[in-house]
């Protein structure tokens, strides 16, 4: 099938300095004839009975096939897709390879402010929570602050840093934060367990690695 022409509906409404959940945008489906959205997620059950026509798919291949078939008003992509594929990478590919110009939102369970910066760098219009309510708010042009952690760091980060100090000396905090950034860049879900294993890979000694993982998990209980 041939790709349909995609009409720019947003322009360049992507400003990393903006502090809302949606960039500096004011996107609304009102005024568009037959608005249709694409949702790419491993949790299709969260997106039932949306107020617009929606295609909900669970794989990158299905998403790419639908984009070639239909013209969408907006696209919503989960940050971590099935088979550990990155939603951030998919957004980047859609912008650079397929020249998709409609609004594309990254959907996450929880995020840091830095995650929004990453989403914008990859070409996303904004970052929203991974649920039906947040998607509807995005369609209405409203910000979604619930996705962000109340502080700059996740609550467990300090414990992981503290647990690593016996093994990484004075470089502990720098290394742990670098590993945290690496998880986000890869589109891996940022959890304490993921960060613990990411840091453990730095340690050369098997006993140190095992002891660190055990101590870090204990600190988080």
C-alpha cells in the first residue's frame, strides 16, 4: 500500500525549556474532521472507549503498517514496548525516516524531568502518563504533571548510591547517575532493580557484584 500524505498539524511546538507535560503545545482534536489516533502499547486494556477513533496496536511492526495505511491526527507510543523495543527509538525513526510531522507522545509509568528532555530530543511532542486519562488530556491540549516524580530524583536513588560507595569509592554517585541516564537513553524502564543490575555490571569481581546487589536490595526494603 502507498503511504498517504501526512499533513503537519503541530508545527515545531517542542520547547525543552517549557515545564508542562506537553511542550509548548495546544493540540486539540476539535476542528479536525474524523480525527484518528494511533496508540502503540503493551497495555491495550488501558485504552478502551476513547473519545476519538483509535487504533491500538502492540508491536512496532503493526504500528509501521498502520502508519502506511492511515492518516493520524496524533500518535501515542509507550516508552518500553514488547520485546524490549524502545519507544524513543520508534519516535526517532518516524520523524527522521518516515518524516511524520503529526504530534507524537511518549507514554511512561513514571518519569523524571530529564526524561521529558530525552523525549523531546528524539522528536516527541511531549511526555505523558501511560493511561487513558492522560491521553485524553493530551488531545485536549492540557498538561499532564502527574507523570513526573515530586522531586528531581526517584526516592530509591539515594539508597542505590549509598550501597555502591563501598565498591565504587568516591566515583560512586557519578557512575550511578551515568548508569541511570544510560537506562533512559536506551528506553529501558527506570526502576531500582534495573539500576542495581546496571551498576553491578561495572564491578569486575564476582563476589563484589553479588554483595552489592544483595546490599542494595536490602537497603530498599
